[in-house]
């Protein structure tokens, strides 16, 4: 047992799970960039409904949670988890209608960053708060230097971050009770909550074959595929390594946005993203010293 643990922590054996996590982040951000192509057709609301509905069907078919009986208390935690997931996805997709992908992810990352900081009560956390605040001051439309950031989009991204924080808290509780089954049921709840909004916005256009095809690809890239890779990485990576690597998602989003969507960012905004990434890495390293492995965060 001891030998296996030591072997699992060598650089060679860590290479595969680290690669899997990086691919998962790129898959999620690539799915978000592809989702933008659906916005002119069905809007962010319709795209979110497609992603959650198709993603839920995939996970339900794979995990088959109906084999387990759930108590009323268990259902309450799953419903709360699913509603947080639905809000996180809907607000994030609405934010990237007017924000570059990297900026939206950076602003949304204030949610898990807040959870990480609140889980540790050390003086060094003030440094991570200062880094995050500095990054936000550069990104948020509070002055003349950030006129390119849409105020409504920024508020939506921050709202998505708040839902992400609730998603982490609720997901930890639901996951402790039901493991991976909670994810499939939570996504089903999220789909049920968001689907009426998407249908009200896009109507029968959601069921056009080309729209369904793109929606399926988005669901696979943004939900089923990265979730599977994240679960693999969680089983083979130390918690601190996992959290630190995940903190690079805003930078990954900015790179994918640049390469796939042509969303070139000025140097000031790259600096802001770097500050938020640094704050997230620092807060994660501080909090994870006395914490158990984190739940997968980039599901929604």
C-alpha cells in the first residue's frame, strides 16, 4: 500500500492525470467557445438548456442513478445542488454573450476563490485577497481604463461565480452522500430548471437537427468528457496539485478565446487574469493543506 502511494506520486505517474486535467480544462473552454456559435440562433438561454439537457441524458444513461433509492433529505441536497448548477451555467453563458471568454471565466472564478479563502483563516490569505481585488479592479467597469468590459456581462459573470460557490458547497454535501450519482441527478435538476427558460427564448428552433448536433457536441465537450477526465485526475492527483492546476482555467479560457474566437485581450486584461490566477493558486495551496481532495469544479 505504501509503495503504491509513493509510486503514484512520482513525476512519471503524475504525468497522465495532469495531462487529463489539462485536456479537461481545454475541453470545457473549447465547448464554451463552440457554444458561442449557437447564441445568434437560440441565444445563451437556449444553448444552456441544450447543454444541460443533453449532458444530463448522457450522464443518466452512463451512471443509471435510478438503481439507488434516495431519502427526502437526500433529494433536498440534490435539488439545491442542481439549482446552483443551472444558475451557474445560465449566468455564465449569458455573460459570454458580451464578454471575452477569458475575462468571463476570470470573473466567475471569484466564486471558488472565495470558498478557498474562507476555508482557511491564515494571515497570508490577505495577500490572495489583495491579488484578487487587484485583478477585479483591472477587469470590472469601474474606471476609464476598462471601458472594453461590458458592465452587464461582468455582473452576470460575478453572479455565475456566486452560483459556483454554492455549487461547490452543495456538491460536496451531495457528493458525500451519493458520490458521482449526485452529478447526474443534479444536472437533470438543472436541465429541468433551465429548459423552460431556453424554450421560452428559442422555441422550436432548439429541435432543428443542426442545432441539436452542435448542442450535443457542446454537451460532450463541456460536461460528459471533461467530467470523466476530472474524476480520473481526482483519483490520481494530490488535492493541492489538482486545485493548483484548476486555477489556471481563466488563462486557458483566454488562450482558447484568442485561438478559436479571435478574442485578443490588451496587456492590462492579461495582467488582471494573471493576478486572479495567482490569487486562486495561492488560496488553493493554503486551503488544501488541511483539506480533503476537492470536488470537480468545471462541470457546469
